[in-house]
């Protein structure tokens, strides 16, 4: 049996060995880090370079970047760092190293500076205190360690001669002439005599001595036909499963409040992402990324904005055109869609107070030309056109009191119109 002191000593020793292994693995990764290729790239070749270096499907790497981008943009930070720190295939050093004079890079200096400036907001320091930077860096270091530890021996890049600083090798000097040059051996340099080539033993054509010795005609290289790759059905099958999940979720939304727009989009992204992961190993499914990316962007918008303030689960359009004051509801709301409220049919007397709320979409209200209107318009993210006032961007808000061209008197309308994300417009009919 081991004593408590011996056990603790063993833990300390094993921990130090693990730390040393991590350090050595990361050092070896940096020494043999991937190079960004010109072929197969989508933007800067970071994902393609990692995939080629470790011989994995580039779709897996791109999906990983997209998944990390959903974590407060950490994937964008890692991609920018890869753009700056990974050299292209035919460059001596990376863009960041070239900026400090370590060698040559084909990346323009202006672009390198812009990428460096883009890293600052991508860290999340100005948004969430840098938690994006810390979490993204730790996650990426762990992923690099595991990937390089298990597949680091594959496809190690060769260091170019110009990058290694090796001088060009020479085997002798040359003898110049008006027709060309020919190699001169060390013995010939010592004796001062030049031996004619084997094809001209009498030395009758010294002007052509630089021609190569005749040799056997090389045999033609036979290229084996490329095997026909079977078309994978992973993409079609995944798309079919996604449609079934969408239909089932819409039906379930009638019975459970859990199946709202955010959860349905999450289920769709999970199904499509699983299909892409399966296709990365079995082939196919790459086209699904054109569905995953926009759905993920919409999902980020739905989860990052507080739609719970809109007290409605309605999805679609809410159109209303009341013709009397009693027909005007106190509230018109949709979670996802549009509200179109037309008040131009109301009589020119009385008083109306109502509220219009939209989670994601547009809110449009038309009021009579001569009504006395007090309206507050707002959008957390979008555009606001409130009678004669316009504002756009984040937190757009306008408040207007307008009695119309006939002055005070007649129908009085009080409106509160807002949209979390989208467009708000109040106009006179």
C-alpha cells in the first residue's frame, strides 16, 4: 500500500510530466504549424490548411469554426489569429512575422494591420470583459493539443530552402562563351584543360559543349484512372430528417410552449450539424453548410435579444382595420412576423389608446390625416419611421405629438409601437 505522502508525490510527478508533454506538443505544433494553401480555400485558407496538415475533412474544421463563432464570436477571433500567424504555402513567414521584419510574406502590410486591429474587438474585451478571449483561447489550445498529439506525425510540412536560410549548393565554376556555359570540374580547374563531352570526342563543336549528355528516352508515365466516387446520400437523408423535425415541431407547438422559434431553430441546426459531421467521415453533406450558417445567425439573434418582453406566442401576420373606437384592441402583438394596423377607418371623434408589439419583424400603423396623435416608436435593433421623424440602428426611438394639419380637435390617438428586431413605421393615411 502507498502512503498518503507517496501518493501525493506521485500525483505531483505525473502532473509535471503532463505539463511537460503539453509544452513539448505545443512547441512542436508551432514548429510544424499548418500553412495556408491557395487551393481549396474559402476565405484565407485557415481551415483548409489545418485540414491538409492533419489529413481530415475541411468540413469538420469549418463546422468547428462556425460552432465557436456562436460562442460570442470566439471562432472569429481564432480565425483572425490563424490568418495572422499561419504562413501561406509559398511564403517565408506569416503575415504577423513579416510585419516585424522576420521574413517575406505575400500578405499586404495594410491588410495585416487591419487584421491586427480587427483582433481587438474580436477578443470581446469591449463587450463581455474578455470572457470570449479567455474561453476561446483555452478551448482552441486544448483542441490543438489533442489534434497534434494524435495526428501531428501526418503530413509534416517541409521547410523551404529560403525559409531555412540554406545557401544554394555549387559543385564548381563555369566556363563562359558566346554560346553558353558548361560545368568545369575541380581537376579541370587545376590543369586548365577542359575535356569535351562524350558525344564530341574530337572537340569539333566547343560552342555546344554545354548540351547535356545523350541518355535513354524515359518511359511514359502511365496514370491510373481515378476511381469513381460513389455519391453519398448523407446530405439528402439529413435534409429529409430536418423537414420531419420541422413539421413535428410545428405540430408540437400547438400543445407545448417549449417549441417556440428559438428551440425549433436549435433542433434544425442540431440535425443539420449532425448530418455534416456524419458526412465528414462517410462523404457528402457539404451543401448543408448553406443552411446551417443562416439558421445559426438567426438563432443567435433570437437568443441574444430578449423576446420574452413580447407577451405573445403568435407567429405570422396580424392585420386589423377597425371602423369604430370599440373595435380597437388594447394590444396587437406577434412573436415573429408583422402587425399591420390601419386606423384610417375610425370616425373623427372619440379617443383611442393601443399598443403594438413585435418580437422579430415589422410593425406598421396608419392613422387618419386629421387625428391628434401622440405616438412613441422604438426598435432595439432596426429602423424607426415615426410620422416625420426617422432613426436607425441599435436602440432607435422616437416620440412625436402631432395634431395634424387641422390643429387640435377631433379624434385623439395614443400609440406605443415597438419591435425588438425589425422595422417600425407610423404614417398618416
